[in-house]
C-alpha cells in the first residue's frame, strides 16, 4: 500500500489564513507564510493553499503570497482559487506552485481540465469538489459553497478523471469544520470508482478521524485545517499514531 499523505490546508482571505464551519463564520488562524514553514518542518507531506473568495469576488489568486510561501517550504504545494485559464496556471507555477486546484471554473468550463492536463500534465491538475448531500444525492457547489449546481458528485468526478484530472480533492460541506469525522461512506465509493487519488477534506477533529478516512474511506490523503492551525493535533504525533494503527505514512 502506498504511503498515505497528511495535507494541511491554508484557507486564505484577504491575505490571511482563516477557518470556518460549514464554509461560514470565518475566524483568523495565523500568518500563512509562518504556518506553511511550520508544517513543512513538522513533516507534512504536501500543502494546499486555497484563496477561498477569489472566485466569488471575481479576481485572481494572490500570486505574491504564493511566491513567499513557496520560498519557505520544501514540500509539494497546491494552489487554488480564481483560476480561469491557462495563463493563471502558468503564473502560479512560475510563482512556485507544483499543482493547481480548480473548482468553480472547471464546472463552468469542463474543457479547462483538458487544457491544464494537456499543457502541464495531469499531475498538475487537481479537481476540487465542494459537495453536499440532499434527497440522497450529492450535489456540487460553486463559488466557495455559495451556489448549488446540477452537477452530481460521482458523475462529475468520473468526467474530470476522463478529462485528465490527476487527483480529486473532495470536501463534504456538511462535515467542514464540524470536527466529527470525514464523510467516509461517500469517500469509499469515490475511491472505489476512480483510478486517481482521492483527498479527503472536511471533518477532522481527532487522530481517529484520519485513521478512519484511510481505512474506512479508502482515501489516499487527508486534508485538514483548524486542528493543525490551532495546535489541537501535531503532525508528527498524528503520523506516529497512524503508524500504530497500521496506516502507512512517511515519518
């Protein structure tokens, strides 16, 4: 079994790290450059930077902040938010990102996935999906969880895979920030039906939740924010715990 990845996420608003619950009630969580450096030193496997209001506000991601973070870390770095065209991708890769995450723009223009994968390689293209369950169906949302779409989770992620996405970053909006565990049932279905890695997001509150995302949800990686930002879980401690539970991780 491949090593499972632990990925801290920096949700950025107005140049600062924030964290909310169910995508609302944001609170300040620290300086993004300092947090990024700390996570890199602690042994995080990757880092994700999401400019969470870029799409809603109709602007580009903060490139200078991306550059400052990239200069301070030595782990793979994914950036998302406000990416609409290949020039946006090129600008972020030039600033030090290793991958880009697309969500709203890909739903509006699915060919963007083909273009990113075709120009830069599938390994650069991460499809982020914010979804919520209603009447037994998982529906995908736009603009940081503000707008529901007709896109259904399973069909959309399969289409994205066929178009060349290299990974799926799945956030259950109902689990986000609640700290009661990941959406393991639907994670397992995603993992079983896709041939590309699935990153679990939304719900981490305890070390056991990471274990369950890997063993029950069959996720390839687990992303979390507040439990890391506010010091509730230390990454080295988490990795030692996962090892003790039979989950392969890089120590």
